[in-house]
């Protein structure tokens, strides 16, 4: 009888989730956690399920434990992004999958909350009324017939495009191939980004942070956008050049920007702050990386990761397989930005 392989979860799973996972992987695997794993069993680990947003989970890779997992074939993250992982520590034969699509629908609602906040001057009107000023804005944006460009046409982009179509907007997706996709009126390759940015009334950033997308939105890209357009970033902070964005917002008060992701995150006990005072600007809106956080989030995320693990076990096509070459060197780029922040 063949010895059972091990699926190692970095944390204890809820009972219902464990049942779903058992159903997907069948009897060939045993579900274990680091706490109940014996050193003699490490070589049997074939699948690693972890949360890349948790420091202790990332230490499994960065701390050297991964080198002991000689039978490892798949790392499945419960998060969509894997840019925090050090791919230099991950053997080339190990597949790494982000949890693509697991957060799409809840994040899409958040995106449209931000879009409507600016399009209908909700924040501005609220502030003026609080001050006793009855001023009816004349520059609100009627979204019907307007164009939304979605930089990143994956799970989040598709969910946002679906809502945009309900508003009667035209949607243009931007991805690496330019191949047509459901939910989008048009899809172009990333090489044609400049061509579509000039058409955008709303631009949504929802693609992974890699060495290729680091500072993708720079001074030139911002200047290409319409003066009164709305920019929303729910992907990663470093996809946008921080200084360029701040200067653009200061110089163009009719341009609006909403961020749910940041360049600098507070550590335990620290106050939140950025290098530039974005919150002093009236054309800026920020939220604490909570666009995907609702009471159902953990269950949805785990189920999405489990479904992909099932694909691996069945030898079906996987979702969210990451190219390690897209991430090698990313930490160095971020480190250079950190040096700028402290000088």
C-alpha cells in the first residue's frame, strides 16, 4: 500500500472547510498542520496551503523550512497576490498559485463604492453640507456611456466589468495577451495601455505586482489620462509611482484617485503614514486594504484555494500559476523605494 502524501496547512482549518478539502483531495492525502507534523514526515509533504499575508506563514519559506520539503510540488496561497514570497527560496519545480478570483466580487463592490464617491461628488457634498453650504455640484459624472479601463482582466477585473456593464459603461480590459474575454467589450494587450488610457473616464488597477508591473503607472501614464478621470487601485501600491501620483493630484484637482492599497504598511503598534500627505488632498480617497474583507471572506478564500488544490490532485488545468521570473528581483526594487522613503 502506498504511503499517504501530506497536504500541509499553515493553520488549523475550520471544520466545514476541512470537510470540503477532504472531498477534493480524496484518500491519497492526509491533512496536517505544522503543529502536528513530525520531522520524519516532512518528505511526504506534496502540497502547502498558506496565507501569504501572514508573517508566520511567509517564514515557512523565508526561514529555511521549505528546503526540507523534498517532495513538495504545489504552494497554494489563500491570497490572490504572491509578491511577498521570496521566489529565490522556492525550488523551480514547485508550482506557486495565487488565489485568483476568490476576492473578485466583494472587491468589485468596493471599487464601485469608490467610483461613485467621486463620480457623484458624495464626499464633497457631504463636507459642504456639514459646513452649512448648500452647493449643488455641476461636474458630477453620469457613468452611462462612459469608458472604464481595467488594467488586469482576471477575477477582480471581470467582476468590476460585470458591474460596470450594469451602469451602461464601456469596458476595456488590459492583460498580457489581448485575447477577448467575457464581461469586456474590448480587451487589449499591456503593450497598448497608452492607447486606451486616453479614452478612460475611470481606470481600475487590478493586476499582480511583478518586476514587469512595478511603477507601471508613472508620470507619463498619469498625464495620458483625462484631466477629470478617476483612478482606483485595489492591486498593490508599487504598481503606481508614489511621488508621480502625489504630484499629479496636486497639479490636477479635477483628477480623482482612490486607493485601497499602499506603499507602506504599519507594523504592529505603529500608526499608518505615507511618505506624502495624500489625505490633505480633496481629490483623494483611501481605505485600509479592506476591499475584499467581508464576513464571508475567509470562507470564500479558503474554498477558492481548495478548489484549485482539487484541480491539482485531478491533474486538471490550474488557476493562478505564477511565473517565478516575474518576481525574481522585485524585493530589490521595493528595497530601493524604502531607501528613498527614509532619506
